[in-house]
């Protein structure tokens, strides 16, 4: 589990194909100091496992299923990569609960500077739109952000100067692909409210009671 608060922005050094997977090498400093082989690291919002490390970089293997469903399918060498270590149970939960599983690949539609901050507009599709709520949390390339406005086919996020400058957002260009993970709580709420799956269950009876109220 992660929180969506970026510890460091690394850089993709290499990407090579293997038998059923790809291996990426990412430069880092803070992440290296605090991680060992076998640790989980969120890389642009994708949970990966450290399989090799040096003083300046680490390697992780990515299955082709993950490549297909994330921006690692078209990431370029030299691209900035948002990095976050897994959450400790004793840590502050500064962002929101993030699993590191990508729900959708979307595109950055626009970047507008508003005062010292920024408004970013990101595309959305029907599969994830029902999980996006104004003032709700969403993860964009591993960054915990707050939705400021929603509409059919896109949503806006307001980004403070610190987040913009200290993540890969500052180097993103309009049209680039970003990894999206919706708030997990919304998925559990949807499941709870699914009448077809809860007709005869205790949850279903609870839902009917709440609706009657």
C-alpha cells in the first residue's frame, strides 16, 4: 500500500524485454537509501518489486500484463518517474490509500497556470468515471491529487506549486499518457450498493434498511 506522496523523482535509464516480462532500470538516491531487494516501490503509480540495486539505481521486472495496462508500454528512456516507498503501519497517511494497481491509462488534455498553482485536465472513460467525485481523491502517475471538477470525458485537478515542481507533472506535455488509479473506497461502496449481488445477503438487507430510512 502507498499514500500517493512522492518521495523522489527518478529517471528511466533502460528498458529491456525478457521472457514474458520487461526489466526497467530507474535512477534514484533517496529511494535507494531506504530500500532493499524485495521491497515494493510505486513507479508512476505502478507497484513494482526491487530485484537489483546499486548506489544510484534499482531494477524491477514488469509483467507484460502490467505493461499493457500502464504507461510503461510507451515510456521513453530519460522520462521522469515518480517514486514512493510502501507505507509503514506507523507512517502518517498524508495522501490517501493507493494500491499501485492502474485502473486506466488516460491523457493529459491541458495545463493551465492559475496564480502560482496549476489546473490540469485529464481525460476519463466510462469505466472509471463513476468512481470520480468532485473533491474526491484520485491518483495520477502515483500522485495523490484532489478532483476539482468533473464532466463527461474528463476531469480537472488543482495542483499546488510544490507538488507540480517536485513530481513528474512539471515535465509532462499535453497529450502524454498518465496512469490513473481511482479511490479504492469508491469501489467497495459500489460493491456494497450492488443490489444484484446483495439480494439475499446481510449487506443487502442493510442496504434496504438504509434506503428505507
